C-alpha cells in the first residue's frame, strides 16, 4: 500500500505504547510509525476502495492529458501515439467554431450573472419576511424540488410549456396571436437557458442566503427600529451588510466558474437551436473530440478550459481578499 | 395572507420543552422570531399583496407544469383531442397510457434498468464512501492527512471529459454496465460530509466499544452508523437521485444499445427529441415508420421519471432539517 509511506509520524518514541489501541489514538504519546500502521491497518484498508476508484477515474485521466500534445490514435494507444507538440492548440486557436463556443460561454456567463445571480437573494429576502413557519416550510419544499430533477426532465417540462406544441403557443394560437417558440430560437437561447437555470436552481440557491439571514441578530433590527429606521432602511443597513460575506463568496464562485455554464443543458438542446448558439466550451470538447473521434483536439480544448478556469478561480479569490472577505480559501 | 399585526407569539418558535417525546424532526433552522416583533411596522396592504402574488407565482411556476403533465398522462385520447394537446382541466381520466407502457416494451425495460442502476450504484457508492469516511475520521490515525489531500485534490483538478473517456474505454468500459456506475461512484464532497459527522461521534463511546473488544468494522457498524443514521440516509438519497438522473454517461458509453437505456435516456430520445418508440409500445401507431408516441404516453414517461423523486423527496426534506443536528453526540 503506497499510502503507508507517510512522511509524518517518524518519531521514535513510544515502543512501550505498542498495542494500546484503546487510548493511543487520542492519547498524547507519539507512537512509532510501524506501530501506528499496524494499529490503523483496518482504517487504511477501509479507504482503499475510494482511493483506488479515484486513482483510476480521476488521477489516471490527469496523465491522459498528454493526449492534448499528441496525435492520439486509439489503435496504438497513448504511449505510441505520435507527438504533436502544440499543433492541436494551434489548430484550436485557428478554429472559428472554438471562438464561437468561447464567445457563447462568456456571453451566457454574463447573462446568468446579471439575471440569475440576484434571484436567490431576492427570494430569500422575500421568504424571510413570511411570518408563518408552516407557509415558509411549504414554499421552501416547493422551490427546492426542481433541483432534484434531471436536466432531461426539466427541459422536457419547458418544452411542453413553452415549446412549439406547448401550452403557451396553444393558447396564443387559440387567441389568434402569433406563435412564439422560444425553445428553438437561437437568438433568445441565452434567455431560455437562463430561465431554465433559474427555474431549476434558484430555489435551491436560497439555502445559503437563508442561513445567513437567520444568523443576523434580531437585536440589531430592534435597535434600528427604535432609532426610527423603517423597513427599507433596515434592509439596507442591516440585512444586506449581514449578507455581504455570503454574496461575495457566491460571486467569487460564479466568477471562478465563468467558463462553466452548464453541460447537459446544452447537450440536450443543441439539436433544437443549432450549434452556433448552443456550443459552449464543455460541449465543444464533446462534439469535436469524442463524437468525431478527434480525441487529441478535444483534449486540447478541455485542457485550455481547465487552465483558464484555475486562473479565474485564483483571480476571483484575489478579488475577494481585496474586498476583505475570505473567498474560497483564506489568505 | 392576513396577519393581525399585534400578534406576538412569544416563544412559539419551539414546542414546549416539557413535551416528553424526543422529536428531532422539528429542529429546523433556528429562527429568531416566529411572530411579528412589537417594534415592526404593521404590513402595508400593497406590500402584503405584492408579496402574496410573487410567492404564489413562484409556487405556480413549479406546480402548474407538473399538474398539466400529470393530468395529460391520465387523460383519455378524447380529452387530449378536445384540448388540442396538453390537458389543463380534468376531462375524462384513464390509466391506459400507464397500462400500455408498463405492459411491454422499451419503457418497462428502461424503468427496470434505471432502478437497477440506482440501487446497485447507491449501494456501491455508499459502501465505498462510508468506509472511506470512517477510515479517515479518526484523528491521529496513520496517514489520514495525505489520503485526505489525495481525495480533496480531485475536487479542484480533473483530467476532463476526453481523458476520462479514454481511460474508461481503455479499460473496456464501452457498452458495459460498470461504466455507468464506477467512474462517478465516489463523490469526495459526500465523503467529506460523512467524515465530518463521523468524527463527531463521541470518542468515549468508541473507546468503550474498543475496550469491549470491538474492532474498527464492528465500531463502524454498531456505533458510528447508528449514531449518524440521518446523515447517512441523506447522503444515500443524494447518491440515489444522482444515479436516477444520470444520462450523460449513457450517451458516452452505450449510445447505441437501446435495450440497455435507462429511463432518462428514453425520455430524452422519445419525448424530448420526439423520435418514435421502437417495439410494441406504439405498435398501434405504426412501428414501421416509428411515429412519435402519443402525447399521453410521452407524458406518462415524464411522470415515471418524476414519481420516484417525489416519493423520496419528503424523506430527504426531513433530513435536510434534522441531518444538521443528528450528527451531534448522543449519550
């Protein structure tokens, strides 16, 4: 077991404590590493399945990233495929489809930031003013529900409601109005996916804000009210500052994930609206990598996205620190 | 939404502590106030009205589509014809669509495949995660820090889509059942949640069990698991929902074997994309030219993917609320 070779715990004391399983683990005696290994072998054994699965399905693919620098041929394998240097990346950067996907990704990210991001905050503020606990619990139950739907299900529901044969257009036709099919219109696709995201995830998104709201001391409100602050001033001077930390954290996460706008959502609807508006970076690697068998090209696109994403997360954290907040990790 | 502005229910947030029945189900998010505080202004009519309309709209956005789809799935062909599509008001109810669908064919197979994947996948994920979480939960245990790091790193860097695809297919996973389960069997996040609960299990309790001669397996099974039942259940349900909802790995690893498709993929192909159902389900509608299945059947498929979620949802909800506190030491 490779995990047994730890750098830690090489202190040489404690041969007398060997085998003291009952108190050794949180006792102060520092045990010899062999003793600790023998004592904890069952615990180590328990972690083996998870470690093996992660090594195979998460760490091995990391090494598989070398295919981005190759002309990978599945018939000869990674080891014997011809090296390409940066040729795949050159091809990528000369591909108008790639720039189209990048543009779509950034545009969708912006639209989601503007239209999606404030919704859970507003909803949480609204819900927080509902006094009846039963009503509050009921509303929470309802708005959390779509989070557990698959994208296939959510999009099918949207299709049935707003699609060409859906309820909305049926109603429009019945009343002699022009049909309006948002589900196949590439020009309004950003609005469509954002409204789907709001429908499915905004309710779930309120959890963190509700927790933050519950943590704000009632005494603050009471003191402010005694000083004559009305409900809007209380919201501005107490509630919003109380939410500031969570809002900044969520904003940092959103900015750090600016290149991740959803995957299955686009995969499912690409046929309906066409690739010009539905291709984002994640689906780009799928369609131009796996579906065409051009694995190295797709891997290069994926690697590009991962590297930029890591930079974005790092940058967003710097930004959070500049605001005096913790962000994803502390300074 | 009428509230008498003067109602001040002091201490009404919690049931009286004298109540003998230990019901952890009511330990929700701690709320500072349950009634309108004396210093708060009475609500304005416009404010209350706007609030009520907004919240009713939010609930309708979730409930109305589900109602329409559910109703259409149990409507008679006549009702669907009269409505010209989806049915909004009850007008002739029949369970023919379900009878037809479950009687034979693609959907029934898909349903069984979905159940099998969900059950087997959840068992695999839970066994692996619970073992790893307990194995890493004892402070001072040998090498738990480096193993934990190994796990956490995978949350931030991944090889991406194509290298993972190449690893799975390289291991012979194409068209194999295991490729739908093993690559995503471990959620490090879930392990961390479980671990944080398991490490709060009383050290005294564990030491007592150890003195009684229990080994780590025994302690996990008889001490740790029973004291953290709620969190274990909620994590299991999250895994189960994940397996039930998954469709992309089917698209990747078995896109051509229609007889192995789970329900989500059937929903995507035959409802969302409107392809004809093969086999006997719509044989009455001319399987040769594979027409789109009738609307009631399509909606019945939607309902089938939905119903298991709705069935487990109340349990998950209960555990959202209780799970947070149940990890605390008992005894």
